C-alpha cells in the first residue's frame, strides 16, 4: 500500500517527466507546460500526470495551438507523405531535391561525389 507521500513523490516524478518532454519536443517552458497539462487534466478528470506521460511517450498525444490533443491518424488509400518532426513542427511534403534524388535512384542513374560514381 502506498503512502500519501509516496504517491506525491511519484506524481512529482511524472510531472517533471511530462514537463521535460514538453520542453524538448515542443519547446514549451515548464511554467507554460504546467498550465497546458492542468487544462488537459481538467478536461479529463479521471486521468493523472502518469497518463499524460504515457500518452506522450507513446506518441498518442501532441500539442496543437498550445493544447494537448490526441493524435489522429487518417485512413487513406494514397501513399503516406514523409513527415519530419522537430520541436513540434511537422513537414508533410518532400522537398523537390529529395523527390528528385529518389526519382534518380529509381531510374538507376548514378550519382557522383568528388569524381567517384556510386
């Protein structure tokens, strides 16, 4: 059986981990992160900091307009586009140079670097 002090200590650990993820992944300062997380907890009264931590670690929760939102994957018949994440910014289309390089590789064109073909 956990003591109230042990529960508080674990909750503080989860809170610190959530704030660390928000800072590293979305560039959200801890003071702002607390407000964002508490707003989510207010809307999901049955959940706790451990739930937010689990959802963030499993990439099931993301930040949209300074609000935590569940990640929704769309079902589509077309080929998924490349998505790169960096501090919360998602780039959903390939750059023209990447697309050209992939096209060259498919066509079997050789590439040169410092006079060496590969």
